C-alpha cells in the first residue's frame, strides 16, 4: 500500500474541524486563533530506514528532518517560530550519537531562525525523528495550493535533478567525477529549504498558489493542478546542469531525474502575470532565484512541451511504501 | 542510558528561545503569540514495542497516544484544540489496521473536544504514533510545576496503582478474579485524561502547581519538588482499592504499585490552603474527585508518613530505556 493511499484512508476517518482554515492535504495545517490569525502547524517524520541514505551522518539526518518541515512553511510563506521533536532511538544508541542528533536539530532550527522548545524520546527499532513546527500567519496571507488561475506564470526557485542523481550515487555506489559527485551528493546530504524566497514571495503579493517540491516536480504539479482545478504546460524544464551531466555520463534520462526524482526542496509557484516583475524583484532582494518554466492552463492536464511536441507529465513521484 | 539522561543530553545542546514562557522540562512547551497569550504545544510518542502491552488493540493504542498528550494539557489547565499525527507503520500493515488506528485517533481527539487537522506517515519497523497537540492560553493562567509553596495542600484527582497492577496482569499473564481483572486491565487499555478536572481547577484559581502522573506518583512529586524548590510529606497514600486487593492476593507491596508504577494519568496538584474549598467545589461541579494526600514543606525532601513514621519516597518511576 502506498503512502498516499494510506493518508487517504486515514483522513476519511477524521471528523472535520469546523471552519478549518486550510484543508487536509495542503503543505501545512492551521487553526484559527482569532483576529484573522492562524496558528500554522506541520509535522513530518524522518525514519532512518527510508529517509537516511548510506553516507548521511546523524547530524545531517537530524538537520534534514528539520529542513523537510521548514520547506513546507517556506512554500506557504510562513515564518517558523518553534519546533518540537519526538525522537525514537534504538536501544544501543551511544551518548555521542545523541549529541550529534541534538546538534543537528538545533543547528537546523537556528539556520531558519526557529528554536527547539520541547520534545519527547522513546525506544524504537529505527531512528525516528518526528518534528512539529509552529508559526503564526494572517489568514489572508498564506499561500495555498488552490489559488492558481489560467494565464498565471509557473515558476520555480531552483533547478531539479541533483538530489535524485546524488541519491543514485549514494544508494547504488555509482562513480562520478569528484567535483560533480560532491555537488550531487551534497544536495542530498545538505538540503536547503527556500524559506527566505517563500517569505519574500508571500510579501510580494504576486503568488496565486505554491507547494514545495519534496514529492517531486511532476507529482507536485499534479497536486497544485488538482487543488486549483487547472492544468499546466511546462515549456522549459529546469534541469540542473550537474544532473544533466550525470545523466549523460550514465545513460539516464535527465527528464526522469528532474521530473520524477523527489527529495528536492524547491518551491513551485504560480505567479500573477501582471506581478511577475514584483515576484522576480522580491526574490532577487533575498539573493534567490526565480525561473519561469511554464504556464497555468484552463485545461486540466499537466503537459510538457519540447520541440513543439506536447507530452503528458505523469502523476508519479517519490513515495515511501512502494512495493 | 535512561530516557531522562537522554533528554538531559539533548536539551543541553539546544539554544534557548529568548523569553521562553514555559521552561524545558514542564509538561508542555509554549511560544508567545502576543497580548499575553501563548501557543501551547506538546508532543509525545507512542512506540508499540515499549508502550503497547499484549492485549491492547490498535484502536486502544491510537487512543492511548492521544490520551498521553491530552493529560499533559489537562495538568496545565489548557484546552486542546488541534492535533497532528505522525504515523510510522510497518511495511506489512493492513488496510483494516490503518482504519482502526484512524478511528482510535479521531475518537480519542473528539472525546476531549479536539480535532485531528493533519499529519504524516512513513514506513517504520515498529508502529510509531507521534502526536502533537496545540492549544492557546493566557500566560498568567497556565498551571506550572514551579508554583508550589510551603503550607499548600497536596492533592490528586484519583487513586493510584490500578494501571501498574493491570500492566503486570497483561505482561506476565497473572491471574485475577474476573471483575477485578477487568477494572485493572481497563485502566491500562482505556486510560482517561483528567481534562475537565484540570480546566475546572485552573479556572478556580486555587492551584499553585500541577503535573500529570504519567511517570508515576513518586517521580512526579520529585519533579514538582525540584521545579518549586520545596518538599512534600504524603500522609495519606491514595492507593486504589482494586490495586490493594490485587497486591494482597499476589503478595506485592501495594505502596510500590501506587508510588512507583507509572502509566497513570491522574493530576497531582498543590492547592493554596485558603482556596481548598474552591478547588473541591470546582472539581465537584465537573463530577470529578479531589483527594488531599499531604502537605507542601519548606524542607526539600519527599517523605511519606505512616503510623507516625516518616520514610523517603525515592525519585524513581516508570521509565523507558531502562537496562
């Protein structure tokens, strides 16, 4: 059973909170706290056996668990304030392992100006790091998945394919030229959440919908299409040059890496066309990037156009529990 | 390494949030949200191999995970509003298991008027249920561990010993007369959080300090003593009659069950002596119980007095990771 099927079953059993400000299935959850303000909440769990590739240190694993959660706040344009951590630790855990995990958690949080304020620990067979993130936001300001309109510009904050290529290197012990290897592998071991970009874009008022790309570019596009009831044409696939080079060297389809890889933490956004310059300017001011990759369409299909030919982008991506 | 040692190591590595409204180590964490109000946050993780005894259904395990968290809110007098769930699920999990877990989570939340508003799932070797709870409270109203003063009345919301006795029955397959068995085992399988008592007592203004008893009566008393810089004399140990009966039948020390058992979700409170009647009345109105069991002392020892003799209550209790 796939992760998404499981989530669907579970959600079907939950009573809906009245006036739920953000629906199930968006990147974060929310709760009204009065005066048009929301408490923004997110939980995301890292489990060593599926989320920690060979070669990743405990410090990196702990930091990655933080980044996974921060990235969802970034996609909504919400500043994270505080973090809780539930740690499941194997029985034979050493004191130095615990210190390394604690440092990774703290440094991950501080990198994005948040603090760890509490948590819990227990014995588990795997290393489990479950993080909950908290922040507040004005209800009218949160960037949801559901606001994209036909004619909006489709944009991303960075290139795709490096983390999936790096993951192949780590998992299958694939060779690569040293400098290339480092770029690809680092994108797996030291992912970054696009928080400053997300906050700046939210303030620009130019964004109609947003999502983070951790489930893969293809899957995330389909999620926004579903939530906004629109479609996309991608006419400029943002493949990272390093991923392209790696794909060429190893006879891998670079499009496959960029579209269906996942575990990347870019933001995917739809921008109101008359405010495109404002969005670009907002991102430039925080020294980020914004690349136009396509257009929002009224027709509910997700397509890629290359050399004048259109093909369907499939609704698949990175998923745990795949059998 | 014990759970408390691990927590100590971890906390030592965290940068402290400035003006942290509730210190590390209290039952909940908090974050200022303006106008003297706090976001109250709690995470507590249930792991099948240490927290789910034989005989406990998945529905009960999911509900217990909720109750563990609600109980900490109850001890602070804070109403829980919303809940996030991170679920670690074994690879071979069945659809009906997932539905049972979802129902337990939802029914646990609704029992205490809260809603599940989001979550995450991933593959893990054990069943892991990590819950995060959210609510808001006026900063001045939260009942902390640190406010007890010499002369205050020490009180609890119920009797102790049944869950530890029930756990012995489940873990070691011990015989007990059918009716007795049911009471003891149900206290393990269907624990209750004292939320209405906690909310009523907070509103009464009579409480100087509070904690929940999930780590055991003895340990929890030591925690309040440490946080409030005081001591206790317990002169009336609140042993449940069923636990007493079970202890007698099986030649177990009933005091051991009541003091050092743990996994019970009563509230332990210190009450301003001049407001004792108000506290009693507040609890009676919500059909709860409040039992006076001792006194807060200036001397920083935790003692029990029986037949005019005083003995030390040891700082030990229920703990995972014990080797």
